[in-house]
């Protein structure tokens, strides 16, 4: 496992019976989590005094039952500042388990000893973008949702990176990658966080299991002759870390040599001292 255990403003206090109890700064949230199939005793007193609880609706989706919660607030990770806003489908605008990947990317960029360009695809609210920019990279941030790109730019401003060399692109990631190939644009590193399911601008269906191989193969054509790293994230149930490594080895190592490593991402649980699995990631690097 790669465990994100350097947080100060986030803490997974406990998890039991399909729910996780989290501290986001000073706010306490209870959210559903399908991985939490155990029914351990809920010993933390914070279970009884949440700021908000996300409740599933009988008709699908759900809603936030707000006790006392601001519309937005901020949390910090190192020198980065993120705006947190509870949204539909239980999200908050940040995946704290990804912090271990932000640290990895930042360290690789700082130790490269040269200028580094990074392409962040399906870039959401920009945490990985900001981590790479803070480490000194030029970053191209791409997401199809205008609201997410605006949110990412807010996070950049709050992190003191408003003037950092970041290209903010609102576009379908597949279409953008194809255009960059035609333009002859290359990147030293690529980060991707593709969704499990989605639809393209013309109604095209995206299913990760069916689309990932072609998409990863496409992005390989965007790497420079001396690439630094690639990170592939997956939250699709049943898609194991070894599957991600098989793809990375078959695409990137075959073309550039190098090697890959894939593991579960996880968060430490304060109440139990155990770890909650939160998806998978693959890191491929040329050396």
C-alpha cells in the first residue's frame, strides 16, 4: 500500500458499517464508503456530533444533511491550500489518499535536474497540478468540466500559484490528447485519473475497463524521448493494481524501457490503527 499519512488538516477518524468519519480541518463529515463492509464498534464520540452527514436517497443519489457546516472552507497540505465544498454524490473536491502521489511527483520533478513539463488529464480540482507546479514544473491541466477547472484555479490562487506556468484547458481528454499529438507537443510526465464511466462531447461512452488500454497507448505518444514518470489512478472496483502494471509495462516499458510499480492507495484510520483502501495507482518511471 501507498499510505497518505502526512496530513495535518485531514484525518480519517473511524470507519464502520458502510460509513467513514472524517475531519476536514475543523469540520466533521460522515460519508458512505462501499469498501467499509465491517461493523466494528463506533467508539469515537465524533460520530455523535458531525457537521454534516451524506445520506443516500431511495431514488438514487443522495443529499447532505447539514448540522453546522459552512458553504466552503479550506484545508492545507504542506504549502498547498484547497477549497473544500460538499457536492452531490458525497464528494468534497479533494481525494486525500492521493497526497502520497503528490509527494512522489513533486520529488521526481525536484530531483530531475532539468525543466519538466507535466500533462495532468482528468485533472479535477487540481491538487496534482499544484503539487507539480510547486515543485517547479510547467503543467497542462485538462478537464472537461468548466466548474472543476474554475475550482482548480481558485486552489492555485489560494496556494500562491496564480502566476505559475499552468495551462488551464477545458476539453475532452481524449480529443485534447489527439490534437496535441497532431501538433507535435510532448511532455516529460503524465498524470491521469480517468473516471470509471463517462460520456464524451458527442455522446461517446467511456468505460474504464474498455477504454483504458487505448487511452494509455494514446498518451504514450505524448511523452518526450526522455520521459520522467507516468501516474495512472483508478477507482474502478475490480481493477487491480497488477492490471495497471500490466498495461504500463506493455505500453511504456516496451517503448521507453524503465519499470512500473502499482499498489493500493490507503488512508490510516485513527480509531483502529488499520488502513482503509481507497483505489489503486500505478507509477511508471524511466529509471
